């Protein structure tokens, strides 16, 4: 077994920071040691196989991105990152676990969708991976399969209040699934937007000739998100099923979650980097020589980017500080402009929805530390520790402590990262983050004890990543 000592760094957890050397034996962390001390009279730097010098750097638990869509069929095409390219890009960016969504679309069977997802991922991943299950058709069969999902380590599932005919569940279906989830202790994840109403608004805009990407954001108005979030909370309240609302972007939706939490309900919310940094006006309204007003298609995702004038972005940062929102995932769902986003050149409704960020989440959130939006500890908490607890991985993941998997990132606060499609590792012909400057850098990444990224070199291999059978959420007793 290989032993590694990470020396001289500042080990950061969700609750504090300390100067310590981290000793790794095989796949596990075995000790945090005060620097300069010897263990059992041995100078560990000469006793171990590998020494990683982290002097002046942060040593943090590897990032956990709990919301990715690799190879997702969507809008007549497929998300452009495979499990291979997507997890490798994640590793480059300091993410060492992902939880992707196995898909049941309306009219198909849950075990078939799940088997397909296992086939796509097995042997291809650079880092560890788990699954949530999308339920796109709540019926007797899919309800009966829910206990089996738990047995297979899929302890959370997602429903959609949007996308009629593809993923959509009506309120009666949601109620039934939540009743079952409450019984099983499963976490219900919700895409909370009023899809049927949005589809009417979108059709009215298109008929009026308003077909550019900007109108995607107008059709998917914040009222549609607030209303659906409220409805999901009420169904959760009625059934006793804990609720996790994905990709929250509207400040009014946050207010719904905050009020429910103040009332003692087990409801949680995630936001994504795009809702912290990007806006309806600047991105969806963008225009370029190459793409004209279609430039905004790069940022067409759902929920949509919100108006900066209305203050949603600042509110998302605030909610992360106050714990009204608990964590940040990417909703990584990449599509190229050429041949994919282009499908909606004449009609925003045909643009495949999604932004690719799996490589940049740790950096983008670290920039929030630099600008004073969040503390260093909160950065670790919302990118690693909380995702681990939320999705039944804590102890193994989300912490640097004896017995935990040695998923570790050495992050250099004096380093610098410029994000660009020319240098990123995601399979995309553009970057939603082109030109973003980060005052920090992912230097070294260990995945279960193996150094997979170091000094600008990728040292991992396809198949390093293993399937994560997850426990029930650790947020509930
Ligand atoms: N939102 C996206 O932007 N893409 C995929 C699915 C979703 O809900
Ligand atoms: Zn969604
Ligand atoms: Zn998603």
C-alpha cells in the first residue's frame, strides 16, 4: 500500500483550520499530525512513499458535486460530457466525487434507466460516483421500486414540476412518491418550476416573434419558481417527506425555503455557481459577432439566470451565509454551441438547457472567499461537507479525519486560474465562464489516496472511480 504525507499545509474543515501534516495509508487518512513532530520516533517524511509539500496552501476535503448530468439525453441531443470526460474535468477542478442522475423518462422503467446509467459509468470514471434516481413516471411500478433503490445505495430521487411529457410529475404523482419516500427515509429532490404555465408563456412569446435566448429567462419567471417551491414545501409538509430543492435561483424561492425552515420543516436548498455570478441581462441578453443575439444560448439553463437589477445574485450569497441555502452543486449539463445549442437558433424553446461547470465549482466558490462573501470554512462546508451529509456519504467523504477516504485537495491561495474554453477539460466548445479570473489554484488532488492531479499534470486513469453506495441522508434522525 502506498503511503503519502501532505506536509505543512493548513487543513481546513467546515468548523475550523489547523496546521497539520496529513498521513495517508492506502486509500485512507490515518492521522493528522502536528508539523515537525515524529510519530513513534520516526521521521515520517523519510518513511513514506510520497511527500506532498503543502506549505502555504490549504488542504481541504475533495469537492463533492451532487448534481451532474453526464450523457443526459435532452432536447433532441445528449449532454456533451461522458462519464469519462466529465469526471476527469471534475478531478482537474478539485472535485473527487459526483452524484449523477440516473434517468427514468415518462413511459420508461426505473430499473432500465438505472441499468443504463451503471453501464455508462462503470469503468469510465476518474473519481468516485453515485446516483440519484430521476422519477419521470410515478406509477405503481416505479413506487414499488423505491425500496430497491435504497438497497442499491440510491437514497435520493428527483422529480420535476416542469418539462411536461418528458420528466414532469403532476401534484398527485408527487404526493404519492413523497408518501413512499417518507416511509423509506429517502430524500426527495425537486426541480421546482411550474412547467405547464411556463410552456404557455413560452409559446406566447414565440408566437409574438420573441425567439432569442433572452426570452427563455422571461418565460421562466421567478413567480413560476416561487409558486412551485411553495407547492413542493406544502406537499412535503403534508407527507412528512424531507425535501431538497435543486438549483434555486430566485430570491423569492429562498424566502419560501427559509420560512419553512423557520417553521421547523426538513427542507433544504441548493444553488449553483451560475446563480451567484451570472444574470439575465448580462448573459442571456448577450450578443457577439459570431452568434449575434444567439450568444445568450450559452447560458440557457433551467431554472434560468435571474435579473441582477432584482438582486437575486446577492441574495444567493447571503442565503449561503445564513444557511437558508445549504450547499452549491453545478447542475453540470454541458452542450456545445455548434450542433447542439444551435438547435434553438430560431426558437429559444429548442435550445438544450444546461451549463457546464463541473471543473470550476471549487474555484468559483473559492473566489467568494477572496471577495469576502463566505469564509474559508463555509467554502469547505458548502462544497464538500454538507453534500456528504446531505447524501449519506459523511465520514467516508467530506472530511479529512482518520478513517475517511483520502480524497484531498491541496489548494494554493497564491496561485491563479484563468477560466477558458482553450484550457478547460470539459467536452465543450465554449465556456460559460470564459475570462473569469480566480485568485487561487487547485495544485494537487488525491482520490482515495492516489495522486490524480499534480503540478498541472493528470496522473489518474479511467476506471479509478468507484460506485458509491450511499446511506440515507445524515441530516435526519
Ligand atoms: N436544467 C438544466 O438546465 N438542464 C438539465 C435539466 C434541468 O433541469
Ligand atoms: Zn432540474
Ligand atoms: Zn439538473
